[in-house]
C-alpha cells in the first residue's frame, strides 16, 4: 500500500497544479461550487453535509495559498516502482495499477484544463462492446466533479463524483426542470420528496441515473460525426469560447440521441425515472439545441407514448449532425485559408445565431 500512497501523492500534486493554473476559468459562483465539492471529498462528507462557513473559508484560504506557490509549476511524471511514466499515458499506468485494484484517469476537460484522478475499482463489465469500470473510493481528484467519462475507448463511472454531481443537480435545479425531477423521483419510488427522503434514497436515485451517464458515454464513443483529430484541433483553436461550448454541446446531443445512446436506451427499456432525470437536467446550450425535448416530455407524461421520445431523439440527432457538419466545414475552410478569425465569425454568425433564433421560436 505504500506504493499506492506514493502514487496518490503524485496524482494529487498534479491535480493541485492543474487547479492552481486553471481556477481562473470559472466564474466566482462556478469556482465556489467546485471548491465546495472538493472540500466535501477531502473531508469525507456526504453530499448533503455542510460545515460551518468559517471552517470552509479557512480551508479555501489555505488552498489558495498553495495554489499561489504552484502558479508556475510543471506537471510531473508518475513514478511507479522506480519507472517514470508520462502523466497522460493512462494505458501504461493502468496496466500496472489495475491488477492492484486501482484505475488512473488523465485527460483534458473544458478549455483544455488537465484533469486527473485515482480511484479504486469496484467492478468491470462489458456493455455494447465497451468495457465499463465502476469506480469506488477516489484517492485523488481535482476540482472537476465528473460522474463519468471515456478513456481509451473505455467508460469510467466515478461513483464518488457521481453522488456529488447528482446531488448538486437536484439541489440547484432550475424552476423549468422541477416537474420533470418530481416525475423522476416518483418513478424511483419516492412519494415524499423532501430533503430527508432524497438523502435516504440517494443510492436508489443514483442507480436510476447511472444508465444515463453510461449510455451517454456509449453514444459518444459510437458517434462518428466529429473525427477525433478534427475535434482536438477545433477545441484547441477556440478554447474557453462560445464555439468550444457549442462544439461540446453538439457532441453531447449527438451522443444522447445516437441509436446506441441515452434516449434510445431509455425508450427501448421503458425507463421512466431516467427519462425524467434526463429532461430535468437539460441545461445551458444543450437545452437550447434540444428545445423540443421539454415539449416531447410534457406530451409523454400525458400519454406515456414512447414513440414521442423516439421521434424526438431522431429529430434531435439529425439537427445536431447538420450543425456539427456545418461547423466542421467552416473550420476546415478557415484552416485551409489560414483565416481562423473568418472561421470564428462564420460559426458565430451562422450557427450560434441560428440556435438563438430556434430556441426563441421553441419557447
């Protein structure tokens, strides 16, 4: 276990470097929520547990002091039994760690923020041809509370993070999503939906939501609209911008509406709780792109006709594929002409403007 403790310290160090150098990406509110989750994880708290404000502020002060010292630090390699590994070489690192019951994650998140974690493996299954790891206790993590992700064609379900993520989604849900959340919770067996009941039934609620996380990742791995190389180039060209947000939202919608993705899985298996959660948590640009989903859900609750959801998923996929293809075409034209400013302007004027108009019409 001393070797695992050493690896944990190395991963935590890289997590802190990433957080120190990318905390400025978030709004004040966004950073506060991420720090809140990180505090709960570090102190082993349940998602609903809150400590005295003064304690948290002291902890934040200490965290910021460490971040200041790491402002110019370089990420370090991962050393295992005297051998150095590139910190993003997850296949090689996990070839060593998996037999010991651990899995290491590394990659780039929104605005190309490096993100890392180390977790215990609970089980490993095969789903639609993809290996799915259900991960338990997290030994190391950064600011990002990601419930699931893909890594080298594998799906990682981070149960610790998923609990925090799901709790936050339910706690801070907007008014427009509350009726769908009530529908979902009722279909999880919660007639009483007060805070205490949700706390007691959180494992049941998470079980109903897990498929949404997993099949989103399956849909993402299955959809080929974005060529991986073009995707990386596009994101790198427009980091921390509305174009990156649009690209990621399109990728999410393509995954959710893919024949192997979330919505088709919900339809085929008549998962009403999962459908309620999906609709309740639609937010941001993804909600703008898929504005018809709320209307479809409202119609579904009156008729329980799953054909409505299936047809909406097909329509959503076609819409997302058209927009993504146009985005790729404009990006490649700009790249060929060496006029990325032109590509940026065209994507914003054509695609973002269209989404705003479509969302306004749907409302």
